[in-house]
C-alpha cells in the first residue's frame, strides 16, 4: 500500500508490505476496515505511525464503485464472529 495514501506524506513514493490484523465495522451501508496491528519484517510498526494509519478506512474506495455501493446497501450488517465474516442481508420490504 502507498504510505502517502494512509496519511504519511513524508513517505511519498514508499510502500508498506507486511502482515496486518484489521477491525471491521459496518454503519449506514458503509464498510469500515481499519488496521489494528501492522508487522513489517517481523517488527510491529511504531505506535506513532499506527496512530495515523488507524485513521484510514481501507474500504473507503468502495464508495466510488457503483456495484459495491449497491451490494452494501443490500446488507444489514457485516461483522467478524469467532474468526469468520458474518454477512447479514437487509430484509426486503
């Protein structure tokens, strides 16, 4: 991922490659995916950088995709339970 896109403009032109865990949320038909932890080359990313990175919704670009917006509007909830993604469709009226 380009680091400047996650609020770290001082790293313009640099990319983050590593392992991450994410928080998943769903509110008003908007999927919210934020990093909880990031590990690069076996070392956790320092908290000073994580504070900025955690402000970013990694699923924000879906709002620019009409197909994705239509799918998300058809959902009531998206969450992770016991390590599994649970998708609850919106009841049809």
